[in-house]
C-alpha cells in the first residue's frame, strides 16, 4: 500500500528523494493504466514519462484536495487522451478508425496472451467502448478504484459513472458473445 503522507513528508524535506519514492510507488500501476488506454508499449512509456514530468513541474500546485494517486491518475488520463487526440488530428481519422488502429496494435503487441482467445476478445471489446466508458471501465475493473475516486479523476458524478460502467460491462458481454 502506498503511504502518500510519507511521500509528501519526504518530498517537503528532500524534493529529489521524495520524487524518487513517488515514481517507485506509482510507476507500475500508472504504466499499466496508460498501456490499457494507448496500447503500445512505446506510447505508454512516452506518456508515463510525460506524466512524471508534469508531476515534478506542478508539485507546488497540488493542493491536497484529493489524494496524490487521484491527482496522478488524472494527469495520466489527460496525457493519454492528449496522445490519442493528437493521433486523431494528425491522421484525420474517425474515432472508429482509432479504435481499429488500437485493436491492430493490440494484436501486434505482446500485451495479451494470444493462446487465450477469450482474453483477446475481452481486450478487443474494451477497446471498442466509447472513450469515456473505456476510461471508467479500466479504472474500476483493473485499478479497482471506487466510484468516488473515479469521479474525482474524471471530474464526474459517481452515479453517472456507475451507469456508464454498467453499460460498458453489457457492451463487453455482448461483444464477447457475438464474436
């Protein structure tokens, strides 16, 4: 379990040491969160690096109104979406084309065990979700965050997120059963 207060205390007394501890604690969960959104390892590494650069640069602006993890997840979400949106603008493609691109990237990567056909269908179904539902599903299902924390990360309402999560699960089930 990450002791956020300890990180803050160390950071106040020794910025470099505190930042190193922060990276050690958050690097792996944030990497996998980003990876589920952008799919490719190289993209996930780039976004992860940008996330920690933003955290380092803006530490003084962190007001402790939410947990440190919520703040970092929010930065990771914004940076991941920035990458996906820049692809969309650069390539002038539709959202559906981006989804197909992500699925192709998924199939070309080592992210999923292709011996397990159900795992592949599951990942494909997640990538076919609308962006907001995909974010909510990943945060709830993989990162096991409660709806209140997801609401703080995505700047939404917990009840709305519950509905979106329910619809996401239904779409995933439907995709798996029909493909």
